[in-house]
C-alpha cells in the first residue's frame, strides 16, 4: 500500500529552528536613528486614502488565500520511530494525493472550530494555558482518522485529550492513498476575558466595549501616533506597549480582534473564517511595538497580515508572525529539510544566514542600503526554490532588534519583495514568503 506524508501548515510558523539567531536589545543604531529622524519629516497619509488602498489588497488577499498558501513548501513530517521511513514519501505536486489536500484542509478547518470547547472555558480561568497543540494523524484510504502523536507547548492533558477526540471523529472521503497530516491547533480564546494578571493594561477601560459589526471581511489595525486602533477605534496605548522590556501579548488588541471575529461569524455563519488582516504602521514606530501588535494579531487567529506604511500607503507587504520555537517532536523526520533564510536586522547592517536544519550553509553581513541587490544575489545562489518550474517560494524569517523602527523593517520587506522568479506563463512570482519573529 502506498502511503503519503502531507504537512499542512495552517498557522504562523508552527515549527521553528532551535538555533534561530537571537536579537539583541542594544541601543538604537545610527541607521535606525537616522530613519526615525528622516521619517519624522514624512507626512502621514489621510487614513481614508490609506484604508481604501489597503482594503483593495485585503480583498484580493482573501480571494487568493489558497493560492498564496500554496507557495509555502510543506514542512518535513515526523512519524513515530517504529514506522519504517521507506513506507512514507512526500506528496508530489499534481498527484492524486495533492488533489486531495484541498479536501483535507477544508475538513481540518472544521477541527479548528470544533476544538474550541476543549479549552475556552479553561482559558477564562487560566490564560497561561495558551499555546499550540500540533497533531500528527493518519487518514486511511476509507477516510478513517487515527491520531499518531501530539506535541506543542500546551501541558494540560485534558485539553489535548479533547482535541484528540475531535480529530478522531473527523470524516474524510475515500482516497487512493494513506495520508499523514501534521496540523496545529492554536489554543487561544476567541474573545479573552479580563482577568487579574501581572500583564500590563494597554488600553483605557472605555475600549472594552465591542466594536460595531464589521462591514468588511478583514479588519485594519493601525499603529499611528500614540494609539493603536481597530477600524479607526482606539483600543490600546502605544506608550504602554513601548514601556515593556520585550515584545508581549497585548490583551486589549487580542480582545478587540476576538470581538471583531465574533461579530463577523454572526454575520457570516456559513463561510470558513480566513484570518487575513491589515496593519498600518507609522514609520517612527519601534519594532518592539510592531512585534507586540503582530504577536497579538497572531494569537487572535489572524495568520496572514498585510503591513502598510502610514507614510507611503501604496507600500504594502504580506507577512506572517513567527511565534517562536516549540518543544522538539519525537519520531523520524521524513521529507527533505529545506534551506531557509534568516535575516537579522539591527539597523545599519543585516546578517543573512542560510540554514539547512541546524547547519549553516552561508552567512554574510551586508549594509542595509545594499540589501536589495545582495539578498537577490544570495537567493539565486542558495535558495531552495529558484527553479521557475517549482511551485514554492523560499521562506525568510526576519529577526528585528526591538529598538529598530518600522522604517527600517519596511526597507527590508521591500528588499525581499524585489526578488522574484519568472512563472511558466510569462508572469513573475515572489521569491520569498516572509515572516517576522515576534518573540
């Protein structure tokens, strides 16, 4: 019998390299200070104009969500060590197993919804239970599911058992092959409740009121001036966020986005929720604030984010928030481990490091001003998916010092977006899909 391993990556970076570079919290570099100074003279575009541009891109991103996701290569799959590695192989694009993957994704979205009762009541009493449960399951040719392993950073056994029961109850149609799937469940409340906590409060009490029913399929969060807003309504204070020693989950942002999502679900009971949101950022905003807000948006189940410059509204970049490494998974790693790029941004310089698993393939430091030409050159030399016939883009994780400002981050995003490869139909496709490390 043929068996196929299929890695379905549905959340922001659910498995990250343990040796990812750590970001220093040193004083602002000359480049960062220069950017902050320069951006202070840049006029901020009217919110209505910026909203119009961002909403156009958000509608397109929602419509093309599956296409965008398809550019991300499957992660290697781990199966229990007692299985023979020769029995399992990865899905080939265009195969019958690949055709079945769309059905699998749709059913697994249902698991995400059905798992909520497993943890929401507990999270109201103990918010520290938040995390991820990554489940490896096997779907046989008759569509029956067997859970093989569970891992992640959620320690509560009852939550994991409940999620396991949800997966075991899933029903798939018949297929031609046995399929191995690795799927993450984000354990986070859809609308977190206010609790006594050591976590600082980042919004006035008046912001606790739920927002009006949304008119769009995607919310727009903005970091502008002294406030963080959601669709124009203040929800958090920038100075409070910036006062913390490191990026953190901003409860007011998670709460407001949870309420937004609840309202959207009431208005749209049938469609599957697609977590795409916009984030408009003042060029002077510190990376600590930007990462804290990105972190909070990811916790609130907004997995793909279009980041827009408040000073240059046409400058919009699609990113994901990388939440950090999880505990290593036991078992045999199947499938080729790809080369991935990390970019460590400290202001005046960017360190580009290509890795394959824990081995460093290449590392070089370049000036920020030289990044557009250097990163494309580096990709052509070391990228895993340079072949125009290949369906995937290479992954880059951007590590940013907390004291860098968004103007510097945007410069790096522009550099990575400047790299593309020709498509088979005379079009071009992005060379990279980008994620920003937020912890």
